[in-house]
């Protein structure tokens, strides 16, 4: 998802991270087992004068992955691939809940939205080879694309 997110007008910075788990400072070797509780995620810094948080969620996040599958994205299966929004404030939670409900009611997805909305908690930067992965590996595996 980082490759798509980085290209959104108003997104200033992206970073592949691990968050939502219980193991301090996890490494990919730990996270990919599903045992740490972490999700592979992307931290986004954006300019709210150019793109709103609600717009990032509704017009990008909910279009670039399948928010109806529990613990799966494409060929990737496990809790580390769950659909989740990791919020950092009560305001972000409020907006995320509103957007999720709106997308769920829109009928764009045939099944209910299962995206979790949870506190971000501590995050760990993923290893350097995960940062800007598709730039470093053109044609590398991705299951993310913008849906109508």
C-alpha cells in the first residue's frame, strides 16, 4: 500500500511499520509468523490543507485493499494482514468510524466492512528493504490497486 499512498497529492511521507502488537521492537521474521499480534502497516504524514484525513480513508484507503476480509489481503493470510486503521487521537477515531460506516452503507462492497479501528500504540519501523519496496523491486508482489 505504501507505493499507492506515497503518490496521493498531499501525502508528505510514508513509512512501512509494524504496529498493534505486543512484542517490543519486532522484526519481520517475528511479525510474519502472526505470533506478535502486529500488523504490517504504513505510517502516513500528510498536509491537511491538501488532503483531509476523511478523504485519505474514504477515497484511498478503502479503495486500495479489500476491507471485507478478516486477516487476509491477496495471497497474504494472517493477523498481520488484517484491515485496520490505527488512530492516534479521539478525533481520528471519530472520523474513521464515520467514514467506515459511510463506506459500509455505500454498497461498493458486497460484504460487510471488517476493518478494525484501534489505537496505534507503539510502532516499529520495518526493515530498510521494506521501505519503498516497489521502487526497489519494480514488478514485485503487490495485491493493492485502486478500485472504482
